[in-house]
C-alpha cells in the first residue's frame, strides 16, 4: 500500500487559474489529464517523485457528475470553496479490500488527450463522501509506464500530508497499521474544524519546501 495521488478540487471556471497558481508555487508544469467520462469530471496532473502525482480536478456540466460518487464529491468540494478533496492509496489486490469491506470496486477510466485510455478499479468514494479524512483505494489496470506519474519528468516530491480525523477509524479502514501508508511521505496529525486532508507539503526541484492549503 502506498500513496498513489492527492486530489485537489475546484470549479470548472477556476480550473485553469488553480492549475496555474499551484504550478507556479511548485515551479512545475501540469499536464492535461483529460476527462473521466463515467464520472463527469476532468483533471490536470502533476507527476511527483516516487510514482505519485497531484491532480487538480473539476466537475463538468454532465449528468454523471450528479450521479456518480466521484463527480458528486468533486462538485461538493468545489461548491464549498475548493481545496483538498482526498488522498488515494494504491493496492496490489483490490479484491482483498472488497472482501474486507463487503463491497465491489468500480471500474474507472480516463481518456488522455493523446487518445490513451487509462483504466483502473477504485473503491471507497462513498466513504470519502461521509468522512473526508478517509482515502479511497485504487488498483491500476495499465502498464507501469502509463501511470500518470510517468506523464512528464517528476521534479517535485511530497514531504508530508496534514490530516485531521479519527486515527483509529482511518487505521481500521486501511486494514492495518498507519505508521506510514504513504511510505516515503509522512502523515502529520492536526486538529481542524472538519475532518479531511488539510494541506500537503512538497519539496520543489530547487529544494524549497512549499505548503499548499
């Protein structure tokens, strides 16, 4: 289990500005990730060191964004002013997670601008809607070289994630210890008015440490 990506939600009208603002803060350029047709969303991706990435995602004017869990979560976060949506952990065997939580995973896919269709299975968006401190799980169904973290050179890395929530509940949801489910990154527990991913701290190519709220 490792950190696959962190997700930042914004509205469609603020998508370009948000991508530019975060990219400028980190001294790195995002890549157009394309659309999630089944979820009614689209994203821009910033590859990070350690096979991880940052996505900035927005909901489209599409029925799926009101029907599917991911679209609803993105839209709700954007309507609340935008910001960090969730953190996502990659697993090697999502069937084991399905057996543990008693639900089946969903197939997801995203059509990149170059025409390649990224495919994966995911589980846990309903839980994120109820408790934003929880991650969701993903298992990729593409060759390693097609993972979003490989879409451009990675010159930025995640240093730590500030998380507010019930630590025991998160451990139980992950199905194991929470010493460091992010492997190369650390979780810093903070108190906040609401549970969720509060901020992410990055190290840039120049060595600067930048905190994004």
